[in-house]
C-alpha cells in the first residue's frame, strides 16, 4: 500500500479548518445557552453577545468557507488527475481503453470509471467495441494516422 503524502497533508489542513468551524460552533452554542439562563447578569449577557457576534459567528463563517474552498480545490485536483490518467492511457494504448483498465489506473470504482469514460466518449465521439465476453472497449481516434511523415 502506497502512502500519498499530498492526501495526508490535505487531510491535516481539512482537519484544521474543521476545528475552526467546530470551535466557532462550540463558542456560539455555549454563549446562546448562557444567554437563555435566567441567572446570567446583564454584564455577562453583553459579553456573551459580543463573543457570539465577534468570535463565534466569524469562526463559523471562516471555518465553513475554508472547508468549502478546500473541497472545491480537491475536486479540481481530482479532475486534473483523472484527465491526466485518461490521456496518458489513450496515448499508450493507441486510443483504446476499457473500464477495468481505467478503474485500475485511477482507483475509481467501476461504476464511476464507466461514467467518466461514457462522458469522455460523448465529448470526443468515441466508438464502442463490445467483445464476445461483453467487455466494452472505448476507441478514441487520436488522429495519428493523419499526421504527415517525419521530416516532411
């Protein structure tokens, strides 16, 4: 089993962002709970309102925004990784690819790998080839036969 250092680093960052969100929620919940208690003094109420408004809510907003931004970044990275694997496999297999090959290369489950390849097949007008065993092979015309000979 290989260890992906960037994935671990990403998880650490996400945990820090989640901690900001959770701390903001905790501060806000404690402040709200104490605000609703009858024996809380007027001065304490003002301090609780301030902590809620100037600490709790901003931490919730910042933590939520950081988590969302991290999620969006990971989605973009995932798409780049899939696209890179896809194009590399097409080049090394002369335009042919199967769901199993793609799933093995990318770590996607079969259903997601098939969906990805179906989408790329529509995008690039691929041809489907079904073997007698029922294996679907996608063929993407790379246009290599139309290239002029070297030195021309």
